[in-house]
């Protein structure tokens, strides 16, 4: 199968961008065709009638470039091709993909050696040059997520490789979490589909930098936990020393909360709209020898909570705000920026003088500079704060220089 790209799409592929959108295909859209089967001007056949199906290997070309690389075709999503190879590699088959995976796993072996951490991202899809395939490790369980539809037909062939490579590293069960299947908040989520080994437990404890964390595999968000905040949780732990009152907004399973408590904070208030998340957080507190009764877990809308806290005159000397993505698409951006502004204004009103504010955003459509603008003096209604640090995602969530979409996490520390 051959896919001929527009000049713009070809340039992006050359820079290493792993996606070809449907409008990046020259001649507009139907795209992949079996070589030689179609004459000029003839209509491209639709899937099923000889056109490419999801998972088919396609060769990319452009004007003046007979071979740009190889990718996998996706018949349904806005991203028509995810690019796997740019050089004339021998073939794009399961062996080639398995080699990439082994490389990703070997890097994690090195990165996490001796760190008392049993939960991390084993493969970050595009960022590890295995587009579409995300694998998170929760101790003895690996959770696979496929973005788009092109790798689903490959899963059976990849599974023996995965089972072998992961088994050698102590992973016993492999589960599959379909995209968008994760329950949000307290809604019942679909169970993890079971792919290999003993059925994964509904929940289990993992370790992160020596801290125990309960992960809800059955109903949790993402693949179970927000592994991308690992380093930032460690930062919060260090920031919490000597703080009297800490506020963790959108606390989910309480990762930042327990970090603050272990770091020496007097009282940590966790706010989330999902009561199930607090139950998880409290078990995590206990597992770490912290009495949850010494802290506060509030089931509430964060905006309502802030309004009431302000009215009560409550003040905090460390606040963490890590909301769900406000901008799931480029179109949602203006509204999302407004929501971040409203949130940050409300947060700043309950932040003590001399306090620290950690504000996070996980929307790739909001750039760091855009996000910082939602923390400016006018928004915060104060002029005593400075940016102490801007952090992002950890090494197990790698990206590519050309793949800006992968750099979604901002974690800004203001003091
Ligand atoms: N900070 C967390 C991840 C946050 S995910 C961590 O590091 O693990 C976002 C969380 O916000 C979810 O748990 C969701 O239940 C909660 N949430 C979404 N909208 C909310 C709202 N308006 N008020 C309070 N919590 C909300």
C-alpha cells in the first residue's frame, strides 16, 4: 500500500512527526490504495473494496520523495497513518515493533533501578517510537492502551513478545484498557480486558519513590493512576516540610496528599468530586502509616469548595491544583483558558502570604506560555509571587522534538 503525502505532511514526517492526518494525504482522503490497482482519476476504493484496512502497513511518499517511510493505516480516526519507520528498514512487522518495545523496556530497567518504584510507563507510544501503544506497569500487572485502531489487529501477534519481555521483568498479568473506557470519577467503569496471565486484581498497592500507592485497576482513571506526576509528587513532598495547612485540589487517589503528609505537612485537605477516589486515598494514607483522621477529605466541586473556604476565611500555605484536562481539543482552548483563570483566581484568594502554589495542566493544547498567562498578577489579584520552577512529565513519558502534542504536562511552582 502506498500513501502519497502533501508537501506539508511530508515535511512533518521528515522532522519526525509520527502522525499523518487525513488531510495530509495528496488527492484528499481515501488515501491508501493497493499499488497499481487504480488508474489515474479513478475513484479510490473504500475499505473492504480493496482499500487499506486499519492495521495495514503503508509506504509513504511525496512529490520528489518516492520513499519517506512506513506506517500503519487507521481507517477510522482523524490520524490516518502513524509513522513507524523513516529509514529504509527491512520491514515493518511484529519483530520490528518488538525490538522497539525491548529498547523502551530496557531504558526503564536502567531509569528505575534502585528507586523503590514499581509503577511506571513501560512504553509511551509515539514518544518511544512505537506509535499508538501505551503500556503502564503496576508492579506485577501491565496495562496496555491502544490509541486509534491501527494496532488492534496486531495485538495477537505482539502478545507473545510482550508476555516474554515483560515476564522476564516480573510482570505476570497483561490487561487491555480501551481508550475512553476508564470510568470518570465514581461512575462504574468497564473492567480491564484480560489478555495474558492470571486475571489482574481490581486494586493493588504499588510503590513510588518508597511511597505506597493504591491503584484502582478496575475503575481507575487513565490506566489506573497518574504516573506522569511521579516526580512532581516527590517535589511536593519536599515542599511540604513545615507547612501547616495544605490544600490538594482534584486530589483523585491522593498522591499529592500523601506526599505532603509524609513530607511533614500539619494537615492536608484533599478535595475531589469523586468519593471513591477518597476511599482509595485513605487506604494509601494508612498503608504509609499516616492516620487519615488527622487529615481532611472533602467530596465537593473544587470551585464551590474554594468559594466556601474563602468565605470561611480559611487559608493554606501550600496548594496543589491538578484539574482534569479543560481543553480536550483545540476548539475548546479559549474556554479552557477561561476556566484555568477562574480556578487560579479562586485558588489565590485562599493562598497565604508566603505560601506556595503548584498549578498543573495536562492539556496538550495549552502551551506552557498560555498556561502561565492564567497565573499572571491580574488573574491572581496579587503581586507577591514568582515562578520558582516549571516542571513537566518524567522520563518514562518521553516525547519527540517534532511531536509537541506529547508534551502535555505543565507543573508550575509559584512562591
Ligand atoms: N492530581 C491527581 C490527578 C487528578 S485527575 C493525581 O496526581 O493523581 C482529576 C480529578 O479531578 C479526578 O479525580 C476527578 O474526579 C476530579 N474532578 C473533576 N472535576 C472536578 C471538580 N469540578 N471538582 C473537584 N474534583 C473534580
